[in-house]
C-alpha cells in the first residue's frame, strides 16, 4: 500500500522500536518517568525555553496552550484556515469559551499589519478582549507554506506592544526549519508558547510537545490533567520521540524533494487544473471538472495508492518517511496512465 493521505501514517522504524523497547519508564503523572523527563528537558533546551510538556497529540498541545493563555470571552486572532480553528472540532469554543477573530492571508499566513488592525480596543466593553495570536508554520491548509521569519517577528512586536500572548502551532515546524536559516532557538525567543508534533514528518507513532516558560508549563500541566491527558508509563512513547528528533530531522529534505517532484509531474498532466506552490511535504492540487475527485481517488485506489480529497475537486498528497523511491516510480506511472 502507498499511503499519501498524511505524514501521520508512518510506522516506527526498527531503530525507533528498539529505542522504545529499551526505554526506562515510570509514572509520568507523578513526574517519575525518566524518559518523558528527558524528552521534555531536551525539547525545552533545543528551543532555549524554560520548560516543556509531553502531550498525546498536536490538538491537545494547541488546545492546552489556548486555554492557558485565555479566559472565557477573550478573543484569539488566527487565520481562518488555521488548524486550531478549522480542524480542532470547535475546541477553542468548547475548551476555552473563547471568541475568534479570523483573518484572511496568502497561503494561510497572516501579517503584522492585519493583526494590528484587528485588535479590539481594550476599553470598549462591547468587544471581546483580544488576548492571543496564533500562527501555524508550516501552514497545513496553505499547502505546507513557510512563514517569512521577518513577518513572524513583526507579528511578535505587535503582540508585545499590545500585551497579547503569541502561540505557534509548529506541528510541522521542522519542515520549515530544514528549508530556512532560522534555528529552534530563534523560534523559542519569539513565542510565548510553541507546540511541535513528533508524530508527523518525524515519524513517531504518538506525541507532541508544548514549550514555554515555567509558569506557563505548570499551568499547562494542570490543564492537561483536566483534559484527561495525564499518561502513565509514557516513556515508551517519549523514547520514540527522542529517537525521531535525533535521527529524522535532516531527512525531511527527502520528503520535500519528492513533493517537489510530484508538483512538477502534476503540472504536466492534462487533467490537473492547478497545483499550489510546494515548499515542503504537502502537495495540494485541483482537478479539472472532467476528472472528479472520487473517480481520481478510485483510480489510485485500484493501484493501492491512497490520498485525500479536500473538496469535490481538490486533492492532497503528503510525502513522508514511508514513501520510498520505488513507490514514487509507481505513483508516477499510475498518474501518467490516467490521462
Ligand atoms: C498544523 C497542524 N496542527 C495540529 C495538528 C494536530 O495534530 P494531531 O493530529 O496530533 O492532533 C495537525 C494535524 O494534522 C496539523 O496539521
């Protein structure tokens, strides 16, 4: 089976499984799991931030951050297609009782000017109190687009000047980092909180980490418990995450190269209307009306290739650790035969 649906479908490699089996574990809710503690310390240090918290998923890490930064009735500014709003089941409303201000923006990216223009006057009781700005890098619904770090810095300045917290959904931050000049420490110095996913391109079976200062992480730990996210011998999972951070970051380039190859191949096919610019491992494209998504996906499925339809004409391919060079040849042959 060739699975292009998501980079979350990867299976642990033999090396990762070995690290998991060898993990020393304890009860993490008591703070006793040495491998979870090691992962949290490692990630906090990487980003130059004070502390980190191991979470079961990217959604959980983002939702904990939003709850820790806001009170019911406060407002969160984010792009209208951001994962925290669009794909987390209404969690901002359900978990935090917060309001949202949804911005437009190229490739799913917002700008400092637009953020500044949408901060509600704090003394006007009619308007929700703006408290938090959340950005996503890379931006999933923006086609895996990468933010310009100067723009992120400018947004940070607006947050600072207006006493707003600044959160990064960095589920695929490492995909951005391998393509740009910035470091984890640059990001750590800019944001109040960052969530990273290790179960996507980095290939761990489970696991995200939320990073921030000590007071924020203490609060986040309490919220994680309330959300039912206190895991016990979670060190087996943390070991996979440590292994992924040590072994799978550099190779993200390969996924990006494969995605670029798919981009140019798709551009040459007569049944493709358009392909969003590919910067990382996500390939979003639109089919011409004569090739509806269900027919296209059915053709792929007949060849044991699986992908996702995002609308009746839009498809997403995602390259990842388990997509081999041989599979790429197979995908290319099937796509070419379909015309
Ligand atoms: C940008 C982004 N943030 C957060 C998440 C949530 O991660 P999880 O599926 O682990 O909840 C995803 C998942 O695809 C994502 O793409």
